């Protein structure tokens, strides 16, 4: 089970959470999905997803190559679980390109 890999604080938290569930006659965590839910509720800040969307929305090429920028945008979309059609993704990508590159692409 994945909880065998926990150490220090995570292990203490996990054991306490299991004990509390048992004390309240709640079912044990039996699946990976349930475990992820419990872990996210405890360790992922409530603003995490909003921060991911904001980061994606404000992403610009900057000093990165076009390929690096695209890969970074793609990773951000995966993390934020953004599902959009190709045209939307292309528009998002083009908006963040540096102006000299954007002029060449739009030519």
C-alpha cells in the first residue's frame, strides 16, 4: 500500500486520520481514489487549482524557446486539468508568444 512510503509528518497524519475514522465508525480508506481524496484535502491548499489556472492564464514565452514555452504551457494545462479544443489551445499559445515570434507566425 502507498502509505508504507509515508514518513515523518505524513505517517503521523495518516495514522491519526485512520484512528479517527475508526473511532467514528467510518469505513476504512480502501482505494487509491479515496486515499488521494484524503491526502488532497489535507495537504493541497484550497487555492491550489485557482493558482494553476492563474499561472496558465498569465503564461508568456519570455526567455524560453518556443518549444520550452509550449511544453511548459502543456504541463500547466495537464496540472490544471484543462480540456479545450485545438483552436483554443493555439489561441492561448499565440497570446503568450514574444512579439517578434508572433509576427512571424501570424504572417
